[in-house]
């Protein structure tokens, strides 16, 4: 059986995406790894004076380690804060109020609308007098980073919760309910109506 031929326009889309991603990476690599003045970066100097001295000097700089540790600390704190906020929210929306899912998704996408510089200036102006220690500290960036991560975090957690049956979290365990029914002769759970199991039946019917 012959494989279907890929249309030409699909190859054009793939080529355009490759150019879109490769050209900025090549530009960044030339700026970081070439010992050529920026004004002289062009087609004539694309293969000249490539070196790793810039990367090595950055890694051996005495200021690199504190900056790297600060970035790791802010990233870890941001991940913890985002998970503490979004995991209960996503589970609550999927279990209790599915009709509010669209509204929560729209609110989580507000960082796309508000520019980061406007968010920083607004927060610093609003909390400069009330919480000056938060504005002056590096840890004050954690809530701002968490806000900027909300669209990505909500979509990822929402996709995972959609494929996982969250309704199981709100339903009682069938084994425990069956034991209660057998021992008491009646259903002890009023939220989910059930019937007493028939003799010889292996499952509890709801």
C-alpha cells in the first residue's frame, strides 16, 4: 500500500516554522559565541572568530553563582505558589462548578492582556507604602512571576484534569459503602442514592 503524498503546502508550513525558530537561535548564538563587533555581524563574518571564551568567562565569574542560586530560588518558589493556587482551583472547578470553567480560564489569561511592565509598575506603586519590604526584596518577584505563569499553569492542569475522572474524588468508595449497607441493611450515604446488594451480586449498583 502506497503512502499518501504530503501536500506541498504542508512542507512550506514546516519550512516557515523551521526558519522562524532557527534564525533567532542562530542570531543569539552569533551574538554570544562570536568575537565580532555587533555592527560587523553579517554574511561575510558568519564563520569567523567563533569561540567559547565568553561562556567560560561567564561560568567562572564570581557573580554567576549568586545570580544562578537566586534564579533557582525564585523559580522554585514560583512553582510552589502556582501549584498551591491552581491545583485546588482546577479540581474545585471540575468537581463542583464545571460551568465556571470558562470564566476561570478567561481570568487566568489576563496576564496576556496586561503587559508585564504595567503589572510591575502597578504593584510597586500600590504596595510601596503598605509593604515596602515586599517591593524592596527579591522575593517580591515571586507573586509577579506566578501571575505571569497563570495562563500556562491553568491550561496544563486543566488538560490533565479533563482526562482524569475528577468525579471519583467526590464519590465514596464502593467497598466502604457496600460494607455499610451490608452491616446496617440500609444506605448510610444520602448524597448518592443506592440499593442494597442482591444475594450473589458482586457489585453495588447505584
